[in-house]
């Protein structure tokens, strides 16, 4: 049984730290390049060392924004993976906690059947980012019958068709497991208000959705067009990373509370 939600949050935090390390390296390299010539004792730099230094100094056209666009896509991938994991782990927890199949919310039971059917359809067109054991799925769906005291939900089925995480799509994905995301619950979080410089719950909630939608649009433009029209700085990336880290940690708190209320 996964350690919900800590395992997923730790993995996401590690991904963000990798990105932050890359940002720091690019920032340092960008500042160092024009100064390096004055710092080198050229008589001591011979052979490959002199060639490397000369090549590095000569990279005048290198644009850090190109690397930052790539890092934004990496952040997006880690974020989408975390949301998928939170949903799957929440379903696994519900499956283990609830005492009988009949005790599940009807909407969740319906979604489980529907999403399992969608997962079965991928047998002809497998998805690259999800591994589905169709035999296990078949066995599990057979346990989900009225009156069953022991059952297993196909947790992976709930995220088989996940797309880019916009505010609307995030709400739809969470509704699959019976969780109604109320943005004001996130808008009243002190750390979230502090991040945006807001003091009012609704104002902060609206800003969260705006930020998430903007992040999804940027990711899509870069991933699908390689757009050089998306101007990104190191500060922009750090702001996105900080926002998402606060966002997901508090979303996880709401999910845990929801799961604990199911019996």
C-alpha cells in the first residue's frame, strides 16, 4: 500500500529540486561566460582545457530562455505525474478503507466501471506512460459487485485518460473519485495568499486558477510548437515551482481529509 500522499509529494519535491539545480547552473554559467576571459591564466590553459574555455566564452548566442522552456515542460510532466499518483493512491486507500462495496458512493462505483472500460479499450492502442495489466483489471472488476465485503478498485483506471492539468480538467479528474474541489479551500491557505500577495480567500482562489491555466497554456505552446514566443526567465520558473509546491501540498491535505471521511 503506498504511503499516501507522502511518497508522491517527496518524488515531486525531488523533481523540483533537480529543476532548481539546473536553473542555478544556467544562471551561474550565463553570468560567468562574459567574465571568464579575464579570470583565466591563459599560459596555464593548454590543449583541451584552452579549447573548452574558448568554446565556452564563444557561446554568445546561447539563450537561457530556450533551456528554461524545456525545464517548464519537465515541471509540467512531474506535476501531471503527481496529480495522477495522488488520484491513484487515493483510490487505493478508499479500496482498502471502505468495508464493503455497497458503502462506496454510487458515483464512484459508476466511475470505476466506466473508467475501467476506457482502460480496456487501450488494449488495441496502448498508452506509453501507463502500464495496464488487463488480467488484473479483469480480476478486480469481478470483485466489485453488490454485497461484496472484499473488493479491489482499479486505481490506475481513473487516470488513464488524463490530459494537461488545467483547472477545469483537474476538477473533472477529482470528481471521478467523488472529490469536489472547492477552490476557496485552497484560497484560504495562508501560504497561498502569501505567495500571491493576497489577503482575501476568493481573490486568492481566482488567482490560483489563473496561474494554473497560464502554466498549462505555456506548457502546451512549448510542447506542441517549440514556441520561442514564450519568454521565460529563471525567476519565472522559480515562481512556477514555488506555486506548484504550495498548491500540491495543500491539495493533498484536502484529498486525505476526503478519503478519511469514507468508511
